[in-house]
C-alpha cells in the first residue's frame, strides 16, 4: 500500500542538505491527506546580560528591558549579619547604577 505525505518545501530542502528533521505526522481533517509537521528546534537568540558590577554575595546585570540584582547569602550567617549584608549589597548595587549613569553621560 502506498501513502503520499505532504512535506513542505523547507523541510525537503533540509533533508536534501543531509540534515535531520524532527516532527509529527497527522491526517489533515479537511483534505484527508497525511501531513508532516516539522518541529522548530532552534533556540531563541537572546542577547546576554551585561554585568554592571560583581558584588560580594551576588551581581548587578543589565538586560534589554531590565536591571537585575541578585544576592545569595549562606545560611550560617546570623539574621543580624544577613540583614546587614543585604543592606550593604543594596547600597553597593545603587552605587553601581549611579556609576553606570555617570559613565554613560560623560
């Protein structure tokens, strides 16, 4: 028994180039033909975050739409020490943002 499968031209070009194409076969409800649906396996291309400043317990980074601040403290610090370290990290992050603004406008 022979079955004909509709394959898009882009998929056929990739097969001719010797590349693998992953996808699924299904029966089209309107035409009654078997259709190959290729899966898109490309990773999205996002620009990397720019490091503004490395902090003692984290970092400050800049992406296209956001400023990101990350801090991670060890559990063996006491609560008072952790709060002081958090305040210090926040102050350092603010200073890094001010420095970044001054460098851009000078």
